[in-house]
């Protein structure tokens, strides 16, 4: 019986995984410099956590969640994103005590039942950041500049930071009505989806992907022109701070995001080299979500980036060695050698060397072929004569020179030779 992986889900194989590990290592490094610490979250949660936070009328909740009933009848959902879980954990573990800004990051798989296409999967991986406990615009900008620094270290410069402000609980309801009034006259021309959005989630009409709707959206009222005084000041401060760090950005008044919890600053980073799924990263401020789950007032700011999309735009060139090379390949010849090499390999690994061998044994020629294929730095030949004399043949695979080394001296000799730069 042949079973294949599920549509929209993929394996990340050796050869690719090194790219992922490299990106994750840089992320951890950069994030820790900005004071963020890792949180590991469950992959499934109570369904209500996501429907309430992301919003009942969003595409994610209406069409994309993997929801099932577990054996005790509880409604469970495979997490479509990480922010809701961070908020739940923050409240559950009273992370607001003592009061301070809590800075967290997470990495892991998310699940959305979307139509798979280039850059869009049903299981995809995110790296996310959440700064919880302040509405200071400094944090908005610090998190966005952290992201830009992360991208810089990955060698990415062709990315565009787009920002917008969605207003707050004071100004958004009024704007929503103004927007609905303006949309009403276009309902005949707008797509079926937007006709539904008009009643339930009119802001989403602004970022519809249908060409005709996009043209109409251009002339609809924008949030930025309907912000209250405090949101206007806040957005001005965000822009001034971004400019003070010379971070290039553009204003995108059509940027509304597909999750309902946002207020004030929202942003996306898009890649000009990707097709329709060009958003590498999205995020923004969500000031009332913690309170909506009965936590204390806790304004927050965060983002999540899609690993598959990010990796696809990184110019890897020869940035990292994608193949792991063993330090030494041990060739054992003859029956007696088997037990000697077994113990030798065990000791070498314990001594800190990466070691490989040909488990099938076989002739010198076939084992040397495997050694070459492994691209090991050295090969150690252990045959009958070597066992008798107690001296093994150590071959430098870069320049084919060889010399005899006793088992006792081997670790030291290897250490010295590995430390030497390879001659061109
Ligand atoms: P989001 O915009 O839904 O935001 O997702 C963030 C990123 O995840 C997207 O920009 C994209 O790169 C990636 N992504 C989303 N769906 C898929 C998919 N089906 N296949 C591949 N990649 C995908 C959030 O998830 C928010 N929780 C971000 C946030 C954190 N806001 C505040 N804090």
C-alpha cells in the first residue's frame, strides 16, 4: 500500500533543512539581542481561542481551520497562527506579574485549509514575535527594525516594508460606517465575496485580490484619513521613529490584514520577486486581545513570517555548506577490523569528531569510493597489517598525503590537522 503525504503539506529534507536551521539560528541570535525569549506552544488548542481572537467572519475561521472533536467531545483546532496561543499562555501563566514588557518569540508549524499553490501550504511554518505590555510606539518601531535587521543578516534587501494604521475602538466603528456607505454604491460591481464582506467585515473589501475590486478600492475612504486625534499622533510618531532609523517604508492605505484583532499600526513585508503570495511577513498592534480573554489591559505588538516564503527568496549562494561533511571516514578491511573499527569509531565520536563508515564493508576500492562520496576530510584505513603494527593509515583527502598514526595519537593528530587551513 502506497501512502503519500497530504496535499499542501511537504517534507523538509536534508539538503534543505540546513537552510532552515541557518535561518532559525540567525533568528534566535537577533531576537535575543532585542531581549526576546522563546516560548513553545501547543499545536492544538480549544477552537474558541482562535474563532474569538482571529474573528468569526474572517476567512481563516470561516473556511480554513482544521477543527475536530476529540474523544472527550471537546472542539479542538490545529493552530492556524501563534498570536492567540501566546495570549492564552500569557494570561494562563500570569506573565503580567510583575508588570513589565514581556517579549516572546516562537517557531513552528501552523495549519490552514487553503488552496495550495506556490508559496501557500496547508501546513506551513512561522517564526513569530510578540511584545506584550506597552502601547509605546517605540515598540512598534523596535519590532519592525528588528525584522529588517534579521532580513539584513539573511542577505535580503529587496523587501518592502508597508505600513498602515487601522485606528482604535474610538475611531474604527465610525470609519467602518463611512466605508460601508461608500461601498454600498458599488455592490453590483464588486465580487460575490466582497458583497458578503460588506455586511460582516467591510474593511476586507479594501484588500480584495480581484482586479476590478482593486480598482474600486483605490477610491474608497481609507482608515488613515479617518483616525482620531490620538491615533493620528500615534501613527505620526511611528513614522518619525522609523525615519529616524533610516528604515525605508511605504504607506499602504489598503493594508487591513486578514485577522480581526489588530488596531493602530499594521504592517507587512512583501517581496517584489514573489508572485501573488508575496507577503513574507505580517503583523501589527493588537491592544485589546488580552483583555478580551479576561486578562489585564495589555497592549501588544507582534508579527509572524512565513518560513517557506522567506527561504524561497534568500540568495543562499555559497553562504552555508549545505552538506554535512564528516571529519573522518573509517575504512575497515577484514573480519578482525570490524570489532577494532567499531570501538575506534565509538571513541572518536565521543572525542568530538564526526565519523562515518561503510556499513556494508567490502573491498578497499568500494569503501574508498564511499569515503570520497562522503566528502570526509580524512580517511582512516584499518587493515590486518595496521592492526598488527598498531598504526593506522591516515589519509588527507584534500591532498592525498598519508601518514601512520597510532590509535593513541589519533585524536591529537586529527585535532591538529583539522585546525590547519586547507591548502588551495
Ligand atoms: P498572517 O499574515 O496570517 O499573520 O501570517 C503571517 C505570515 O505567514 C504571512 O505573511 C505568510 O508569509 C505566512 N503564511 C500565512 N499563511 C500561509 C500559507 N497558507 N502558506 C504559507 N505561508 C503562509 C499571522 O499569522 C499573525 N499571527 C501575525 C501576528 C503576530 N500579528 C501580531 N503578532
